[in-house]
C-alpha cells in the first residue's frame, strides 16, 4: 500500500496556498502554536501566517481570510503580491497519512506571497496561540538559516521578497 501511495505521490499537484508576510512599525510577524513548542521544545518553531486558497477565491481574498482566521484582524493594507513564489514537497509520511485518512491529493504546496501592513491589533485564535513581532534583523537571521525548522522549505525566497518590497 505504501509503495502505491508513494508512486501516486509524484503525479499529485501542489496545493495552491498563500503566505502573508505581515509588517507593522518596522517589525515582522511570526506565529506559532503551543503544541509545536511541546513537540519540539528547543526549536522555537514559528512561521508566517499562511493557508490554502479555496477554489472560489482569488489570492488577495485568501490572504485576508487566512489572516483573519489565524489572527482575528481584518485591518490590513495589502502592499502587494510578490513576483516570487515557493514550492515545497511535503514529507512522504504526511502524504501517506493525507491520502489514507483525509483523501487529500497534494504532494506539497505552491505558495504565493502577499505582503501586508497590519494596521489593527492581532490576537490569538484556535489556529494560532503564539504571536511574536520581531525586528528585520531577527527576521533576516531566521530567513538566512537554512537549518531553521520552518525556513528550510522557503529556499531563501523571503530574502528576495524583502529586497523586492524594500523592507
């Protein structure tokens, strides 16, 4: 069964998704969940807000919906959509579980990056329990660390986006 699933894996499409690079007052927003910290207590696992694009949504609508779902904030100004995208493969264990249990048929994600300025307060939600605003230097340091748990999949794309938007 596993071989059949993994053979099917290569033919699967990437899941269309949006990544929201959020800034406010010169700080960059990263988020997390307490359960991530419990699973990997020494890794400080954080990411930027992100999620799937529904079949009836455009990119900006998806970014606004995801940001509100995760951070309960609709007071944002879209600065633009990056010309850079990112694709990454999910580990085969996730693919196997997804195919078996959920019927999800993706091999990874194709991420479109939307840059926003946050104008109002953000708060935790069912999806996000840790909110951190970090400096540009801290963000660049994380982005440059290819061994960082969540950055390793981004292949340096955030550094390009920072330059693209003069952030």
